[in-house]
């Protein structure tokens, strides 16, 4: 896949992630485990992790710690829930 086409697909998928998150908080595993298992999904678990980090850094979502429901830093290894 050409770099421009791939970048377009990544940005389109980020929009889908934000649209899903606007529906309410959800576990990060929704993207990193469930979405990645769909046969038509070209992205890996690592791709989703990177997209979630980029969206968090851009201020499009918040990542919460699974244990105590407090916002987790962008560098957290576990993405447990996202919300806008």
C-alpha cells in the first residue's frame, strides 16, 4: 500500500475510533482485540495502540487506568478505557 493511501486509511480509522468513543467509555481492548480480529480490518494491535496514543496526545480522548478509573498518562502501558 502506498504511504499516502496508508496514511488516509489510518486517519479514517482514527475518526471511526473517535466516533465510537463519543458513544460512551469503552475498554481499549475493544479496538486492540475485537476490532483487530475482524477479517476486513487491516490494522494490528500495535497499530491501534499507536492510534490511541496519537488521539490521546491530540486531546481527542482520555485514557483511564483500569484499576482506579483515574486518567492514566499517555505513556501507560495499559489502555483500559477511552472517553471524550
